C-alpha cells in the first residue's frame, strides 16, 4: 500500500482511511470460527 500511495496512480487519493489487516476486518474471523485458532506464545 505504501508503494501504491507513493506512485502517480494514487494522485487522486486524499483523506482516505485504509485498513491493512490481512483481511480480518472483511472476513470477521474470530477464535474458533471456521476452524481458525490463535496460535501465539506470549511467554
């Protein structure tokens, strides 16, 4: 997204909120939905 916004093709974009979250907002996947699970070690 950074490279796109720095290019000439993005000259018309101003005042826009762009969410970059790997698709989580669109799919709304939470723990245990569709077999998805958070596998993180926070220790």
